[in-house]
């Protein structure tokens, strides 16, 4: 799983993950999406292992409460 964070002005704007093969074209598309939605100063980065674990727990909690 590839998990990402989009930040702008030190604020988290989006968190999401991909479970598909990830390549340079996919990365470029995500960068373009980030800049189109949040401006050229927005930053896309991969989550740290700790962030990914927290993200996974939050997703599981969301599924369980439905």
C-alpha cells in the first residue's frame, strides 16, 4: 500500500492510499492533482510508517462504525 498526505500551509488537506502498482506516471498525476486542487505551494509526500499505521486504524474504525 502506498499512502500519501497532501499539505498546504502546514495543514493536512488530504490523506489517501493506493493499492495499485505505483510508477512515475502515477506519481506525476498525483502531483498535478495536488497542485490543481491546492495550488503550486501544496506538497505531496508519502506517509511515514507511524502515519500509515494511524491512517489504517482510522480507516478500520470508520468501516466498523458503519
